[in-house]
């Protein structure tokens, strides 16, 4: 997607401001140390949640029942917030951005993985020849003249098929593949209700449903193990001497501060306000909600906001209740540009309030996909208010970038820049 570069020219006033700022601000290295410590804590929490999910999945496979399926779903829901909070580390950190698709790619064409209701899903796609390939029901998959043996479902097989052909919707791994295997399709459109896969899809022999129950069990086991392995890799990468931690300061402290602002601005603007929210609102399409099988989108979006606040304010409350804190970007900005820091804090508060209202509505009135429905004036307004607050927040981030005389590229979205150019389905 297109991006924007922000630079402010040098003036006498800006030079004097920089001198005063240098005298009062915390050391940039101290700010970056807090940033990487928070990153390490967030990814460690995400890993811990994935390991609990893996345990719940193992119990489901060992003794499939309504209770164990519900427990596995609850473990997935419990694992998501910790991961969602990490997403402001994605943009600006090449190590994270190159890896992110292995754990959180979306949306996905679920017919590549398992059976689907073709009446609602469709039987073919001009864009994706593997739209209904159904790995679980197959022993081989043919694509572009190559035959891929899927007799045994392994990490290597699923990795080879992930985004095969350069088609981003060919997602075979990560949180959302697991989500689909636990909930199944959400066939309710913009009506109430999430996916409702029966636990009997995991029962071997008599009483089993959906066909290929042994392969579905294998797929869920393998893909959950892969998620844990990926998060182990990323958690280690933020530990002392890890690649992600080293990369933050590899090009100097100014570049490190720019990394923080790139993450905050890109998640606020192109990713969350644009691709994850405005696009679905423009299309009134429930398929564009992030956690579309479980109706958990409101929590994932809210987690993004919590993560951004933690990074800017330099304070993160871990899953176990302990707190990681230190010199923050907020401290650094406030030392030289106190009005900008006050403005940013106010923007963060306003964004949090908007997302809390959206989360409350999702938990008490209607799910996020229902809010997207065409004609749902109140629901649409709640989503749009969140988008508006993200855009306000982004403008302040851009002002901070300019005040600090940094050069930063923010991710953007066609849904914000050229909504009339979005094809209507």
C-alpha cells in the first residue's frame, strides 16, 4: 500500500528547541531500552498464551467433547489479547514484519483448509484456484503444474502451501487457521452468532462428523504446535542479544526512535483504521472482520490500542500482573515539546474511550460484524468513531515526527486515501 514520508526542515527555532530538548530529555538509549524490554515482555506473554492453547487443543484431541472444545476455544480467546498488544512492534521492525504473516495472516480462504458450506462460500474463485482445495480431505494438492503430497500433514507441508502462488488468502497456518478449525465458518452474515463447528468433527469412528476426522485432528495439532514454535522464535529474538532487539539500535538511536513512531503511526493509520476497520465498513462485509470465525474482533482491535498506549507511555502490565516500565517516548517528547505530549496523551485517551465503547457494545448489544451491516446506523457510527480517533491520533504522531526532525514512512490504506476506488462486491 502507498506510504507517506514526513520531514521537517531546519530553522533557528527548531535548533534551539532541539538544544533545550537534549538537555531535559531522558537519554534516547534509555527510551529504547524500555521499548525493547516491553517488546520482550509482550512476546513472552503471547508465547505463554499459545502454550496454554496448545495444552487445551491436546486435551480436545485426546477426549473430544462439548466441554473440551469450549475449553480450547476459550484458550484461543485468552491467547489473543497478549498477541494483539504486540502489533505496534510489527511496523518499523523488519525482523517482526517479515515474520508476522506466519502467525496472524488474514483474511483466509478457509476452503483451502477444510470443508465449507459452498452455498454461502462459493465453489470457485477467479483469483484463487485453491479456493476449495480442502487439504484435510485431500492426499495431494496440484497447483501451477506441481503436485504436492499432503498425505501426512506436517509443518513442512503447511508452510509450503501457505500463501502458495503468492495469493495472500491462501493462509494455512497461524491464529486464524486455528480459529477456523475450532469454530468453523460463521454462516450468520451480519446476523447474530459466530461459527459453530461441532466437537464431533474431532471424534474418531462412529459419531464423528465432517469426514477425515483423523486428518482434522492432525492438522489442528500441527498448526498449534507451529504457532508455539513461531512465538518461541520471536520471544527469543527480543531477549538480550536477540536479532529483533539488536536491530532497534543497529542504525543509531535516532533511527530507533523512528522505529517506535513508525510502529505507532502505521498501526494507527494504514493497518487498523484502514485495512482492518474502514474497508469492512465501506463494504459492509463481515468477512473483513479480523477474528471473523469467533466474533472476537472487538477484543483484538482493543488489544492493539492497549499495546500502543503501553509503548508510548513506557509502561506495560503483564499477564501475571507485574509491570514493566521505564523512560518513555512520552517522557522524551514532553521534555522538548510538552504541548505535543499533552496532545498525544489526550489523543490516546480519546482513542481508548472510543474502543472501550465499541468493545462494550460488542459484549452487550451486537457483535462487531453486526456493527458493519449496511443500514445499521448506530453500529456503523461506533466503528467510524474509532476510525476517526485513530486518524486524530495519527496526525499527532506525524506532528511529533516533524518536531523531532525524523524521516518516517507510515503505512497507508486505499480505503482511507481513495475509498471510491475500492471494488464493491
